[in-house]
C-alpha cells in the first residue's frame, strides 16, 4: 500500500514536472527559486519595519512618562506660516518733507532690488523678510533725519571743514618738504610721498593715523563694517538691532553697496580732475596759462599726452584741402601746434636728461635778467618785501625804514592839514594843536633815526641833520620837512654798491622777478653740453620792463621811432561793437628801416595811459588822453575826431624830450606799438585794490581817515587825533621791524610748534573776526604758505582782507554765508542732492554700469586741462598782492594734492569723521575713531619713538 502511494506521488510529481517543462520551458526552476526568495525577503522586511515602528512608539511613550509636555508655540508658528501671508503696511514718511521722502524711497527700493532681491528670490518667495529690511532702513533714516534737524550745521561748514582741509594741505606740504630735504637730486616716488604723508599726520594728530584704512582694502572694509554697525546701534530700535541676520544684511548693503563705491569715486584723482573742469566750465582756457603749465610740468606722462595730441591734430590739419581765407587760419593753427609740440619735446628731454628744471635757478645761472628800477621796487608791495630782506642781510635796514616812515609821515601830514584847512573854512580853529601834533611826530622820526641816540642811525650829511633840527626848533613842520634827507637816503640806496646794485646780483632779486612774473621762461634746445640754454618769452606781470631787444634799441640815440593812426574801423565781436585803430609804426636806425602795422582798441589806449601815468607821475600833468573809455556813437565823424586826437597823443608821447625825461618810458611805448596782442595791465578793480595794497603812500591813511569823521565834540576828536598822531612814528617803525624779528602778527605765541598742530589751533578765539576773515586767512596761509613769507607782508595781507571785508559790508557777507549754509541744508537742496545721487547710481532706474577705465593719455590731458583751468581763473589782483610765483605754486600744490588716491581717501574719511562727530555730539566718536585706527603701523612707530625719547629724560630724573 505504501509502495503504491509513493509511486503515485512520484508519478504525479513527474507528470507535473514534465508538464511544467513543456508549458514554461527549461528555466521554470529558476523562476520558482526567484519567487520563493522574494517571498521570504519581503516577509523579513515587513517584519523589520513593523518591529522598528513598534519600538519607536514604545520609546516615545517611555519618554513622555517622565518629561514635561512639549510647548505649543512651534506648532502654532508652523500653522501660522502655512496660512496666507498678510500685507505689511509701511509708513513712507521719513524726514517730514515730501520732496525728500519721494526720491529717498526710490533709492531704498532700487537698493533692495539690485542688492537683495536678485538673490533672495532664488531662495524664497516670501516677501516678509524684504519688508522687514525695508522697515529697518527706514527706521534708521528717520532717526538720522531727526538728529540732523537738531544740529546747527553752520560751525561744521564754516569752520570744521575748512580746518580739516587746511590741516590736510599742511600735512601734504610738510610731506613734500621732507621728501625734498631727503635728497634734492633724486625725486621721491608717489609711494614715498604717501608714506611720508602719514608720518607727518601722526606727528600732527598725535593720537590717530589713518594709513591702514587708506592703503589696505581689507582694513578699509573692516573699518566701514564696524562704523556701520555702530551707526545701526545708534539709529535702529533695540529689537531690530538684536536681529543679527537682518543687521548684518543692512550693514553689508550700506558698507559695501553704498559707502565703499561712493568713497572710491570721490577718491579717484581722474574723477576729481573732471569735476574741477566741470565746476569752472564757464571759464575759457587761457593760452598763457596752458603754456605755463606745460613749461612747469615735471610729469613726463602729461607732456607726452599733450605732444601726441598735438601731433594728431597736426596730421589732421595737414590733410585738409582748403584754399582762400581758411588757409591762413589753418597755417596759424599749425604753427601754434608745432610750438606746443616743440615745448613738450624740449621739456621731456630736459626731464629725461636729469638737468635743472627750476626756472628760478636756471635764470640765476644762465638768464638775462630784467632791470627793475629802485623807485618801482619801493612802491610795489611784492617787490618791496624782497628788498627789505636783502637790506636786513646787508645791515642797511635803517635807511629803508627811514624812507618808508617819512613816506608815511608825508601822507598823514598832508591829510591832516587838509582836514585842518577844511575846518578853518567852517570857522573852527585848532591850528596850534594840530601843528603841535605834527611837530611831535616829526621829532619822533628825528629821534628814532637821525639823532645821536638813534640805534641804528641813518648816516647822512651832518649839515642836513643840523638843518632839520633847526627847522624843527624854529619853524612849523610841513609834509616836506624830511624831503632833502629822504632824497639823500634814496640816492644812497641807489648808488651804494652795498644796497641796490648788489641786490640786482643777489638770488633774492631773481626770486623777486619770479614773483613779479618778469622771469623769462627757460627752453632747452637739445645740446648735451649745456651750451644750448636760452631764455625766451615776454613778461606779463604788473611791471612790464623785460622787452630786452627793444630796450637796447631805445638806449641808442640814432634810433628814430614814428607812429600814427592810418585808418579806423568798427568791429563786432560776440555782439559787442567797438572802434579799432590801425597804427603804422616806422623805426629807423643807421643801417636799416622797419615798418609794421598794429591794431589797438580805445580801451588799449586807455589801459596804456593809466599804466604809464601810474609809473611816471610827472606825465599825468602833461599827457591827457582824449575822450572817454566808453561811448555809444560810432559815426564816421566821431571816429575821425577821435583819430585826430589820438594821433596828437602819440606825437606828444614820442617826442625826444619826453623820452629823455623818462628813459624807462620807452619800454612801455615799444610794448604798446609792437605787432602783437596787447597784454593789458591791471584792470579797474585792480587799480582800486592798489589803495589797499600799496604799503607806503597809504601806510598811515587809515589813521588819518579815522580822524576825518570827527564827532560832535571837537575836543574829543582832537584827543583821538592826538593819540593817533603821537603814536604814528612808533607804530610804523614797530610794524616794519616786526618783519625782521619774525613775530607772527596773526596768532599769539604758543609753546608748541604751530607747524606741527592743526590749523584751527592757530586761530585766536579772543579776536572778534567774522567768519569770512577767519576763513580767508586760514586758506591763504595754507594754500600760499604765507607763514614762510616776510611777516610785514603777511600783516599787510591781513589788514588788506580786513579792510576789504569791512569796506564791502563784512556783516552782510557774514550773513550771506550763514544764509548759504541754511540753503545748503534746506529741504529743497537736500532733495536735489538725493536726486543727483539716485540719478548717478541708477540712471533711468537702472543700476549704472561700472565706468570703463579711461585711457592713460586721456587722464593725463585731463590733468593738464584741470591745472590750466585753475590757473586761468586766478585773478591778477591776487598776483599783485602775494606774487605771481607764489600764486602758481599754491594753486599747483593744491592740485597735486588731489592726484593721490590714498591721500584723497584720507580726506574723505576725515570729512566723514567730522560729520559724525557733529551729528552725534553726545557720544565719544573721537575716542571710537582712535580705537578703530589704533592698529596703524605709523602710530605704533610714533609711540615707540616717544618712548625712546622719553626714556633718557626719565632716567635723569
């Protein structure tokens, strides 16, 4: 039975296998094994997952059995975030002025769009973060606006900024001097200048140096981040400031997105040069100023850029195919460009050869110097200071002091006698008292310079001194009482080899010519041995006596000059109509004869007449210029009459008797009749300035003018006049002697060196000067370095500025400055500045592209154009006060200061620090800045140097 059963199982099994093989093929066994394996594996996985889930639930139940229940805040927050975001309302009011808020809101919107949104939307679509940042920025701006309204900005704009700028300029000037003192032969590099600048800064500031911030980009970014974080702490609500994520975002936006690009732009020398040109765009470039810049430039890059541009223009002009009148214009342009190119080439060659380029030294060694008469020196404010310095060196200062004091006495005495005469006509008699005052002044001069007790004593003939003493004892003093002795003193200074003749051979004379703009320009003709030195050019200064070729001719009696007006015409220039006179000039000598024509306007005749009558007083009573300077009628009859009168004027001027009477007149006549553009002298305003500038004939005029306005009480007026006249001689003598003892007239004497302190430390707060005078003195002292000048001149400059301000209603000027500051901080002006900032960074609402780097040649030509513009706008009146060379050096020093990026950054940060100190006076921002700059290398060196110098003194104690 069992056998049958097993056979049936095997039979049925075998049948099943055969049928499976027939049905599914030979791989049925592998499928079966695979199915079985999957079944077993799936059961194992299900069992494992079920067990893990059950274990976690069990562990969680165990934890909750002894831990407190979880807070419901997180679920609620998650639930709130899942809901639809509600609209956040933002108050768009910022400053309280709608004209400011509107552009400011646009700036905020553009900033968020271009600095935040472009990357934030790649992370999230939720706008709540952006709205919170916007609200944070607005809170900061609201706080800033509120504080700004509470601040009086007038001291900042009228004193602090001027002080910071003047101090920056002083540090730059001291750095330049240090570089020059190190080695006169080797020119210091820009890096040396920057390093020396920060050395001088730490010596002047004592407790701060900004070298790291200005020279290291990494330290600069760190400084801006720290500064922005401090400002956010002061301006933001505590809740917003504690939000680190938002605070860091806002800090980076302000520091790297706004402040750093703005500082980079303001510090770029090329941007500053373009801005200078834009500021004075209404002023036309002066050819003379342009050539002066080329001849004075020591930058080969500038000269090469100008030369290449001139060559390019030459190539273009030579390619033009023109005829007729245009050909003459093109020829003139080509000649001008060739001259510019030649000057550039000669200057480059001299710089590359390492030869002397200083105009004053070249003139002293090789040049033919102009001759300035002594009488012209004594009446010129600039020339007199050099002669005074020389007379001090030679021991002849007493003679010059006496001459000047007598000149002042004469002017004062004449005016006092005029006052006395006018009062006598009104029936008031004070003859004896007035003459007694004049006698006291004359005796004071006698005792100070001529008596045996005088020290130093003026050496003149004894009989003249005895005659003067007798006159003082027995006669009433007159304005001419010292004339004989003064004339002798003048002849002594003129003839004595120790004085004027030797002065003409001294280096001070060359410097004087440079200040008078009478020093000829050097040119280098390319010789290697130095024999090719030549001096070309003509002067344009106030004393035009350097026409050497013509002056040599004028000394020859065989030369005959004849001039007459041959024709007249009416010209129109830029809408103005004026008469033009054609002058035919004949010049004959033994060997040749020349003839030429020159053209002059009536205003040229007028200027020429004023110039010669100023220099030669004896001509004012002989020569009379017909007509007036301005007129309206241009008919033929009028022009013919004017022509006849001017011809008579010329014939009288050119007579041999006139020339012999005033030999120096020939220089002016030849200059006027030369076939060239007439270079006018002082304008009307300049001549009015002479009443303030002239140090001699007006030295005592202020004293006498004060007496003219006598009060009702005649006794009180005479008492005041007595005080003034009694001290006249002593005051004038002390004023002159101060120039030699170098007593600073503007500031009180202090223990510290004024050159190693801030500019504001030198202002005497006890002096009741108004804002314009303080600012003008501050800038003139630093820009033109007047502290190194003759102190007598410096005192006259101060008096000049005081008189100008008072004469032009100083209180009105002061009020205008205050009004201008109020206007600068008004809502309209602030809104305009915000709009300009918005349009500069986002023109047409689009972020401005990075400005492409300008070519080096273009930047160099921009530098030349900027210097030319600055030199062109300098008025001639300024040159007449402080000298042409000083004016040029001062202007070029200021321009050169702006050509260093690191130094410009320093000035920007100084202005920023001053702004924040003014905005937050209750906080210790000065200490904060000292800490932020404490890692300065120059500061550490300075502290080590102080410790080294203080150690020996401590050991001695």
